[in-house]
């Protein structure tokens, strides 16, 4: 049995009520538990208390009577009426609370019809009771008809059940309150002692817990937030709901709206959501936080609060970022290796073709010149031959430039040598001369007097200038003013080459990206987006510098600094 | 007596370039289409100047050069080449071995050829 009747009913108060009831009705009553213990007794009959229960023999009969009644009730009867062996009548009704029989209500003793006085005279003689007082006690026993007993019993047991149930309810409530308090205590302990930053808000969005770890992460003391709705203040510059707020209100759609792709349903905790984001307000320079908000429910399953854990993942993010950068760099150098390998192959091919062309070209130029020598200036063919000679010389120049350019790439490794910047720029512009003329570009070239030599890997720096001037030509493609100005001068220990075009320029948002690999604004097939990346590497390898200044629509300026050779310095 | 020039080159275009440039000049041009032929000719006739190609089938230019220098230390030999890396390395070894020669880069037109030849042969003080 879960509960004892004594726990359910305030016995003292019930006693008073039963007393006054019995006084009115003129009947004795008692609540006796299933162990036979009398819990409430009212108006016991003197004949019982002073005589029958005093004499050992008649007392046995009393108890026997109680037990018989109880047994009858145990068999599921609504109530039982029994004539005790001392000649009086008892009745009992069970007290059933939540389908559990926990005690019995007894009424008695009474006579259901006027007593047989002769029988009692016989009793007093047999057990030696004082005749006058015994008969007086007997006369006090009320006579109640059986039909009246039933409603009395119904009332009493109903009354007992009513107050029993009330008592039960009260106990249950107390238990729930205890359980809640216990839960609350447990949550408090868990939150307080946790090394993970945690806070809890109740259904009304008021912060109830804000642990030490949360204080040190956010820098906001619990005294500033507990008891308020200012949980947002630790994370955001302006008031807005935090994840826990959505959880207490069970607004899952709002979570998705506020956190978008940054959040997801927790795979571990049902009903919980987690997200990660950067919080500029947290810490000195912002922090990456991973936070999980979970609902706290009561036994009925209603959300009564929300608990949010916040993890500082800044370090992890930093590492991830670093790893990403490393990977990017690796990819960059990989593509550069591929690009250099390609250039090398192209160089070897160009050199091969140039070599093969040299012999026939030498034949052609000499044949032409022979013909010229033997043709009269007045002959119409003379001028044609002159043109042929000119065009052939152009072929020779192109092949020569190609060879010079490819030279050094043939072996893959190239040694630095002292060379004048002028020589390199002349070579490159000569190579691009055809394009410069065809596209009607005005090339202004100026080199300061007595600029010292630079010490560089010739083919690499030629490649760099070729790329920069080609880019300048590309930029002039759609502009009306077509000018490229190349200016070379000495600046400290460096030779400064400035290449300025009057082309389309670079948009401000792109200027930082131009040295990134694969960044290009040219259409497909016009460029790989690697040219400037390679240039930057070449410059770095030479201990120089490359800078870019540009205004959209107003042209671009590239500044290249290359170290002067030691020989050049001493000069 | 006119100056004698030998051109050893497997390419007809090169041999013709010399022959046509110096036709009706004070210089006599003989040609050989291989290193072997060239050596054979020099054994019969003394030349004032030899032009020698590097890349040739059979005996290449460097081998021909070494062979020529075995018997003749004085005749100026001009290697006329399109700068093939493989032969240049070989030529460098020959130079380190003390073999004497000069280098001209192909292609060379009539004007330049005349200039070179005159420069060598009309200023006997240099060689």
C-alpha cells in the first residue's frame, strides 16, 4: 500500500467532525485501519467500554466481531452489518481511495430492534457486571433500524473518502513541489559547477541561471543578467532574441529565419537546436561560438524553460582558417609549378621551331639580297624585292626574340646575370611591336641616364615585362586614348620600372585580388588568371617588389622594383 | 690571289647563301655538305677562313672542328649555328680543351656576311 490513511487524513480534525456527527445521530463510530488499529473513535458505548471490553472473555468477542466485519468488507462488499457475540450490532463501510481499500468506517454499537433484556441480565450474571450500572449502560445503546444504517454508513464512508482524496491530492502536490524543487536544485548544481558556459531562461524569458564559465566567456557577470531578460546583451549589440528564447517559445521556424544555414537541429538532444557564428561583441576582438539551446520540460511535456550552452570555438576556427590558407597556398604553388612547366614546354617548343626556321630563313634573306643585287633599281621588281627583304628581316627578328625569350627555360634552371633593364624592356617591346603597331598604341619609353644594371634571371624578368605590357595592351583594347608609358629610373638600391596605361583600369573591389591565382576579368580563353601571380612570385624571388595602382576607367600603373647588381652599386 | 673560304654545312640554303653573296667577289667560296667532305677538301687545299655548322648528320660540327684543328691551328674557324643546346655544351668542352674558334649566330644576311668576312680577311693583323 502506498499511503496510510493516517497520512491522508488530518485525524484530529476528522475526529471533531465525526464527534459532532455522531452526537447528532446518536451513534458511535470509528475509523479502523486494516491492521485493526483504531484511528478515530467517537461516542463508544459505555456498555462496550466499561463492561464488554473490560472483561477478558467479552473482550475477545468484541475483537472477533471487528475482524469478522473487516473480513466481510475485504471480500468487496459495500458494507457489512454484524451482530456481535455480546449481543450488539456493528456496521462497517470500506474507505476506498483511488480503488485502494485502506481502512474501514465502523458504526456501532446499536440495536437494530429493541434489545432482549433477559439476554443481557443473563450476561451480567454470567460475567459479574454490576446490575444497575450495566442495565443503565444498556439503556443508552440507541435503537436504529437497518434501513437507517445504510445511508449513515454511505455518508460516513463517502465523507472519509472525500477527505482522504483531498489529503491524497495535497500529498501529491507536496510531492510534485518537492520534485520540482529537487529538479531545480539539480539543474542549479549542474549549471553552476559546469566548466561549459551555460545559462537558463524560464518560460517568461527571464534568466534564471548564468554560470561562472558563462561569466568568464562573455565578460558579463550573472548579477547583471539573472532576473532580467538581458541575455542578448552578452552576445549582441542590440536587443534581439537568443536561441534559448526561440526554444522556450517553441518557434522553430524563427530559428531558421534568424540563423539561416548556420543552424541545425541537434542530432543528440530532441527539440534542441545548435548553431555556430561569429560574435564581434564577445571578447576583445570577437569570438566564434558554438551554441546549443534545449528545452526543459515538465512531466506533462510542456516547455517550462530553455538551457543554452555556449562553446568558444575561436581557436578551432582559427586553425581551420590556417589549414584552409595552407591548402590554398599549396594549390597556388601547385598551379604555379604546372604553369611554369607549361611555359617551359612552350619555351622548348618555340626554341625548336626557331632553330628549324633559322636555316631556311638564312637562305631566304640571302636569296632575296642576291636577287636585289642583280636587279636594276628601275626594275618594277626591285621594290617588291625590297619589301620581301624587309618582311624576311621581320621574321628573323621575331625568331630571334622568341629564342632569346625561351633561352634559359630550356634547362629549367637559370642563373642570375647582370643586365640592364633597358635591354630587357627593349627586347620585350620589340617582341610586342607588331601588336603595338596593329592596335595603334602609342608607346612612350623613357629611361634615365646611366641606370645601373640589375642582377636578375633574364628570362623570368623578360616574362614579367612581357606579361605587364601585354596586360596594358589588353586594357587599351576598348579605350580611345591608347597610350603606354614606360619609365625607368633609379630609386635607392633598386631600379624602378613604371608601366602606365590609359586603359580601362581595375575596379576598386578587384584591386586586392589581382595577384590571386585564377583571378581574371578577361573572358574565357583570354587569360588564365595566373600571369600576375607568377609575376609576384618572380619579383619575390628576386627580392624586389611589385605594386599596382588603378582607377576604374582611368588606367593602371604597375611599379616594379628590382635590385641593382653589386657591380652596378659600386659604380 | 683571291682569299679562299670553305663553308661546311649540310643545309643547301646556307651553302648557297655564301656562294651567292660572294659571287663575283674577291673571295673564292668552296662548299662541303658534311664534316667528312670538309676534312677531305682541307687536306687538298689551304683555306683562309672556314665556316662550320654544328648540327650535321654524320660527323657533327664539334667533331669536325677538333679534327680540323689536329692539323691546322691557324685558319680562323667560325662556327655558324642556330644555337642548339646539345651542341653548345659540346662546343664548350672543346673550348675548355683549348680548341680555337669563333661563333656566329644564324641567320646572317649578305650584308652581315660581307661585313664579317671583310672584317676577318682584310685585317690580317687580327689573325
